[in-house]
C-alpha cells in the first residue's frame, strides 16, 4: 500500500478524483484485497462518525445496531411463522435475513418527468407503458436505507426466490455472492452508480 | 401472372412461417436439453460470476443418481459460504464471525431452471435464435440468444455444450444488449463420478444460528380462483406476464401480507401488499437494486406495496403504479 494509493482512496471517498483516475482506482479496488479492505474501513469509520454502523464486524453488533434502529421489537411468535428460528434465536433471525441476501443495494430515486410535458404535438401520446421509461433513475447513497428497510427487502427477495423457482429462471446468485460492501460514495456526483451510468 | 405471383408469395410466407416454427421448436428442444443437463448430469467445476467489475469465484459439485440430486456450491471469494442441496431442500451455511445456517425449500437454483410444465411459452415475449459456436472452458458451445421484445424484461445469452446441452456460460443482458452479469465455467468436468465426500460441507458451523424457512404454500391461479382470489391486481401488465400464484405470509413484525407471483415463462416478479402503519414511515417511493434485481417500495391506496424481481427498474415501478384493489366479488379478472 503506497502513499499514493491511500491518497487516491481518500480522494475517491471525497469525490475529488477525475474520471480516468476514478476508473483506475475502482479497477484496482476490485482486484486488490488490501486496498478494498482499507476502502471498507474508511467507509466504516465514516459510517461510525455519522453514527451509522453499516457493516457490523460480528452478529452481536449487527443485532444491537438493528435493534437500536427499530422502534418495534419483532414478536418472536409472529416472526416464527415466516422464519422458524431454532432455539430462541428469534431476534438474530430477523437480522439474519439481510445478512443472507447481502443487499449490495444501490438506491435509485426517480427524477421528474420533465420531458413529457415538452413533447411536440406530433409525437404520439405516451401510454402508461412508456411512462416508466420517461423518468430517469438517479442512484443515491445506500446509507439512506434503514436496517428495517433492508430487512424487509431481504425477506421479500428471499421469499420471491423461494416461490419463483418453479416458474422461470431465478438464480440464487444474490444469496451466494454479493455480501461485499460495495464501493458506494456518498457524494452524489462521484458515486459509482453515476460512473456506471456514464459507461 | 398476378395469380402465380400471389401463389409464390403465399408459398414464401408459409415457408417462412414453417421455418420459424421449426426454429422455435429447435430453441425449445435446446432449452429442454439445457435444463435436463443441468439437473441430471454429474459435474464438478469452477464458475466465475462477474457484475459491475466484481468477480466472484464459486466451486460447484453436482451429482444426480438414484438417490436424487445433490449439489454443493462453495464461494471461494469473500466471506466463506456454502450452499448444499438435497433435492429441493437447500441448506445455506455462512461462516465467519456471523456463522449461520439457513434451511428450507428454495425453488431457485444457481444455474437456470425451467419447470417441465411451463406456464407459457417464453417465446411469446422473447425472440430466440442461435448464434455461432464458441469455445468455453475448453468445450465447444452453441450460443443461444434470447432477446426480449420490449424493455420490461432482460435478455439472456446461453452457451450450451454441443453434445449434452450443458450450460457453460450464461449472460444477462438489458434491452439494448449490454451485459449486466455473467456466470461462466472456467473449468468443468462433465459426466464424472462424484464421491460422497465431495458433497460434504467444508465449513464447520457448529455454534451457528439455525434458521428454518417455512415453505411458501402458494395457490395456483386456478385454485386461488376458487379458494381465495387475490384482493389486488394490476390494471395492466407488460405483455406475456401472467399470474402464477397467490399466497399469504407474515413479515418479521407479524404483519400479514399478500404475495402475488407473475411470470412470463422466463422472468418473474413478486408483488407484496400489506396494510400501511404509521411506523412504516412516510409514503415515499423508492427503488433498490441488488445487481439486476430491482425492488420497488411505495404506497398504494393506503397499503405498502413492494415489487421484487430480476427485471428492469421500470417494470417493478410500472407494475406498482398499475396495482389497484379489487372492489367486489363480481369484479372480472
């Protein structure tokens, strides 16, 4: 780990790298374990500073964090109807769901459909089928997703996987891969999602 | 003259149609061969999964014999995890500090799987054709292209081993033909004997949290029509998608939800509806992405709606917008 690498990493965190350098560092990140470990630690430190522990080192920390964020305690008896934990691990079980699916989520927010209003008259009227495509999706930070959201989404993804196997191609790739913390940059402009969109 | 031209054109059209039917049949046969090969052959190999510049390496061992199908998938990169499969029962082991075992009937597979009695011919929503022959993991493969007819679903490209139809590489593509993710064998031993020891887990998870997933008891649409019609339905659906099942479940907070599953034969998405509560927070709309899987969350008629599927973000958003509550029993489907 050279000093230059560290500088690059911290510039990337702050969204101060120009596009070429950004692509280079991101490429290195996916190949270099030490670098990606440091990247994760940087984010962890930042997350802690922002009082949001996103990737707990152990389950107990995750449980504690999740419980802290949730106003309502899950009722073990009710939870058991969906996920039957063995031996009173009910609280951990609800947290387990998102540890299992490992959401490397990038949250997308919908922009305003400005284009629609300005269309000249000769363009055929958009149908509801076009509507979905008219609104651009803007990637925003994952940190806005609460533990409760992640848990809900993971539970639903898992159930979809459970049920959908008999009707088409559903891969459990989300379960087998992808627990890695993604290089998500909080500053909107320098986000990896933006980078992907530019490609 | 005009008549003979007409006859000629008619012949041409008929020939073209027959040719198309033949091509579709051939595609169908290859899809069947693929699914059969994936399930019934013995193999061991190393796979790489590529998405957004990330590479994950997986090892797979698959055995099919009179005792049924057994499979073991080990992730070589990242946190140690293993997936063990015995028939339809799947056991997922997560190692490391947060060791955990999750067990249950999970219908999905790592390699694509199609049921023998397909809901609808996926050909309706996709254009299927053969590409050339390419070499993957040292074997020659036919390339099968599956292109969606609209933007509401992804396309696939399959590399199928020439003799067995075994899937050697699969790619997920968007409507424009850009790659979204790749799953590819880098080495594979086909048709080899697999010893029992190869199917034993390497991970020791003795003090792990054990979680059992209860099965989803879903009604087929026909049964659901008699027992419990879905109380929600989309006004419009993208072409080719049909209701595949209706079920009910409870989330981790004990709240009941309705679960509708839609499929076009290849792609599928789930719609979950539950009553909104003040604790659920503001009625904001959002879309989460887990690779190519998109999740729409929002509120419709005082209910929290979540749409999940390996489909483009526009699809989950569109379906959620189209949802409405059925008014009465006389309401026609």
